[in-house]
C-alpha cells in the first residue's frame, strides 16, 4: 500500500492503495486492479484509526503503462538468453512495487526517461551496445501505445508499470 498526500482535498489525507504484486517481473495489468471489497476493507481499517475530523480518501493510483522497444547487440551471449535478461531488467525496473531507481518501488511523481532505458539495458550482462531504444506511453486496456517520447511525467497520483516490452538482439 502506498500513501500520497494531496492538499487539494483540504484538511485530510488521500491514501492510494497499491496491491502487492507477487511477480517481480512481467505481470498482467489486472493484478493491479483492486476489488471494491479490498478498498472497503482498507477504508474501514483507516476510518477506525484516523484522527477524528480528518477526511480520508481511499483509492487506487492512476497507472501509467510504459513500453520499451529496443535493439541491442550481443557480446558473445546467446540472443535468446540476452533477450530474456534484457526483458527481465526492463520489467523489474518499471515494476511499481519492487522497481524504480533504488529497487524499492516507484515513487509517485517523477519522470521516466529514455536515458533510464539506455542505462538499464547497458547494465545487462552480455550487452555489447544498445543500438536503439524507444520509450512509449501505453494503454494496458486497449493495448495501444502512443508516440515515442524522450520522457514520461508521472505527475500527482500516477505510478509506472511495464507493459509489452520488445527487445531485438543482433550479433554483429
């Protein structure tokens, strides 16, 4: 569960509930969707422990799907093995709960940049070079991705997660 303070609600607190996702790699977007029952249980618990007079809003964050399409060059590593390593690194880094710059989950707000993508891929064992990388905002409900961008702002209650990365490995 994450917490995010929002002064726009007046005297009170907004609590953004993020489920613990068991996978540290790729997972379906549905794993982030909380049931009404879960949100009600959290709301009842917080209501019983809040300071009297404090307004508390309980809701999920807005998730920003991020897709990376990259071409990397192998340093004597099997293309299949290297592709798997690169995908694992991307899914782990853009994981809302265990990813992020320090591996403790993505903070609310901040920015995802193409520079982050290059840094992640260059650190994968067996990568000789990152020939090209592109970053896309995506819609996990429709499967569509937007135009490629240099950065994605995660303003307010937005939280990043990986969606449908593609990695091509060349051996030349």
